[in-house]
């Protein structure tokens, strides 16, 4: 291990000599200076871990040296040497970042203690730094994972990724992502954020349709304590919380009309005002919005402000539905089978080729999310080494029916019975798995089986 590097700065040569002798005996790499200029010259050339610094010196005093050192070499630790009656200055020096102090006249024991304490402190700092580095490693790992986990080989999805990368390169441009349910709008928004200069600040997702209208303004812009009943504390809004980062406005088309004008103003002026406050706060964020609704229709119906639309759609990315890019189905299936096998700790089954052809013929109204759920369900019930077509009980001409097992009737009970029958067939009468397929609890499956006298 590298020996500790210590510099002693004291105008009294007697003090520096004595300390030097002691520190060398302790096998520290030791340097001395009797005037500040000499010390700063040395610091320019040599890395030092600890500076032992006299408070009272002619010319530049110890506090000024401390300030300068902390400014120029923030990671260097400083132990002050104080004389009698310097207590106020000692307090001030601790406030300025000194780690410890020894009082003149001192013996070797005091010096040793102060150095040990400081070494311990340096050790903790290093550990913190390591944790910090590890954390950023993990974040980087996550970032690459996000991109690795974005699957798709079709020309259409590659175009989407290309546009996302273009948007990422500009730090500020507002992006609108459109596409049906489950097409991957949020993933694309995250990819843009993590590929952009803003990646070290937060990605802040907000579901605009999920916030009660009465709270919208305070949620977005924050509020001052006491500005309305229930405002018991000062609170920052989404704009401030996402500061420097990306605010992801999901389901933007559902944003109440009243808030739209306030949002527009905030985006245009890049400033927000908290509820109950007069002060304007600067905000620096990028806005990515997403919607699966036809926003132009909303404008036509006077539900959405056209000026806000023009503000948020500087850059539009449309994600095509899965049925328009069926080439992506096989790699997605492989990916999700890998993913859920690992997650559920099961041996990874082979995929029967018929699965691909069956799924390619399906129109996937729920897009990738639907495919993902389907595969999760299939893996729950599959116990064989090959994942077969029968584990994907879907599909006939677009609507979700369950093949020949469904009676030709709209009577709910008859259909319920048939679906239960089908689920039991697929799962070889395993009630737990059948209930998972049906999306109900095992208990309610048993109740229904009793009701239909199916046992
Ligand atoms: N290209 C892709 N590769 C891998 N996984 C994907 C891809 N696209 C979407 N997914 C997965 O599908 C699911 C739905 O994606 P996401 O939430 O981004 O869709 P969305 O368009 O925001 O849906 P909604 O309109 O319902 O909010 C997520 O679990 C996501 O991880
Ligand atoms: Mg979404």
C-alpha cells in the first residue's frame, strides 16, 4: 500500500523539524514548508493526503490557506495546529472543512491520534467513493440493458430506434410518441432519455390520466405550505422534480383542458409558479409525451388545445403496431421465453415452429404487452421441454375466442363453463395453472366448478 503522504506547514522551523522526525519514523512520506508559498509550490508538484497546518503564521494566516486548499484540492484532509486561545478559529476551521486539530504544545501521542482519526475518515471517504462508482456502474449496466432488451429486426422498428437516437442527440427537443396500447412507447421514451445528455438526471414518468383534476396544478407545479386545505408542507411539483432530466407525460391526450393552458405556459416560458407563490422558478427539462389516442380527433372535438399540440410535437415518433411488423414476433418470442425462464427459474423450453406461425397470424390488439403476457402464461403451464402451439389458446379471425370449445351463444354462463373446460384441458386438470390461465384465483375456480357441477 502507498504510504500516507503528509505535508507540514508551520512558520516555526522547530515545529516542522520535530514533526518531520516523528512522521518519518512512522514511515509516512513527509514534506515540510515554513511559508505558505512554499507549501503551494509543493502541492502543485506532489499529491498530498494530509496537510498539518498552523493557524497563526505571518502573512497569509492558516484559515486563508485552508480555504484555498479546500477550493483547489478538495479531497485533501487538513489537521489544524492551534495555539492557546484559538478556539473560535478552530471552530471556524472545522466549519471550513478541516477534519481535526491539535493544540500546541503537543506530544507525539496527540499527533498520532489526529492522524489516525483522519486516516479513518479518508478510509470512509474512499469507501463512499467506491459505492458511488459502483452505483454509476450499475446505472450504466441498466442503461445498456434497456437497449439490449429492446427487441426488433423489422425495418419499421429500426426506423423508430433511429428516430429515437436522433431525438436523444438534441438535449431539449420535445418529443411526442404515438402508437397503440403496448407498442413500447414508454421504453422508447426511456431509451431517448438514457441516450441523451440528461441521462444522469431523472426520468420522471407521469400518467396524466391518473391524477385527480383538483390536484393537477399542485402536482405539476408544486405548492406552498398553507396555500389550500391539505397543503401542510411545501411541495415540489413534477417540473421541479424532473429538473435537468426528462418529464414523461404519458396519456397526454387525457390531460384536462384547464391544465393544458398552464402546461403550455410552463413549456413556453420554461418557468413554473407554485400554487400559492408569486415567485417564478426556472425549469430545465425535456418533455416527452405519449398517447395511444387520436390526438387530432381530440383537437377537432375541442378536447385538446392545438397550441399545446404544436408545442409538444416538435419531434414525432410513431410506433407501428406489432401486426404490421410480424418479422419482430419470432425474436420477441425468443426474448420473452428467455426472460421468463430465468425469472421463473425453469429450464428454458424449445419453441415449436408452429408457435411462430400461429402467433404471426394473430392481430395482437394489445401489441407487445399482450405477447409478453401470453408467453408468461404459456411458461407457467408448460412442463415439457418443448413449448407447443396448444399453450397459446387464442385467435380466430381477430376476436379473442377459444376455438371449437366455445358454444355458439352469448349466454355468459355457457361461455364461462366452456372457458373453464378449455383451461382444464390445456393444463391436464391442474386447477392452480388453469386458474392462472383464466386470470382468477384457484379458490374462485373451484367455486365456479362446483356451481357448474364440473367435478
Ligand atoms: N421492442 C420491444 N422489445 C422488448 N420489449 C418490449 C418492446 N416493446 C415493448 N416491450 C415491452 O412491452 C410492454 C409494453 O411496453 P410499454 O409500456 O413501453 O408500452 P406503451 O406503448 O407505453 O403501452 P401503453 O399504451 O399501454 O401505455 C413492456 O413490458 C415493455 O417492456
Ligand atoms: Mg405506456
